[in-house]
């Protein structure tokens, strides 16, 4: 069995590496800082998945400058599927980016 959270972190590694400020341990963009905190929060308490999804949605404009956003969305979908069944991320930029449960 794969580790969707580990795969998500792997997919975001390049962005986190380039955004990291080594002197104080923070990140250049506050949205990236919030996403890192949401991932760490989810590691400690898996019930914080909605916070992770929200942080991802907020940071998506930054993420797309560094990594393939589609792959990151797939990793988040895998996390959603593990916790709540089958979910799908709306990839249509005109309609916004939202997660919804597939019927």
C-alpha cells in the first residue's frame, strides 16, 4: 500500500525547498507556510484533512509555479479517498477548484 501523504510531500518537495528560508526556518510565501503547517497538522491529527484541502486551494497559485498541480491534486484525492470514500477534485478553472463527493 502506498503512502498518499508521503507522495504528496514528495510532489511538493521542490516548491518547499525553493521557498524555504534556512536562517529562520520559514517560507517566502505565507501560503506555502500555511500549507506546510496544514500538512504537519494532518500528520498529527488526520481529522484535519479539510484544513489541508483549504491550504492547498489557497496555495495553488504558488504551487503551479513550481510543480505539476495536477499530480498534487491526485495525491490529495488519494488522501480524501482513504478517509471518506471516492472524492474528486474539480479541475475546471472556470468553475473554481473544489472537492466534491462522487456519487
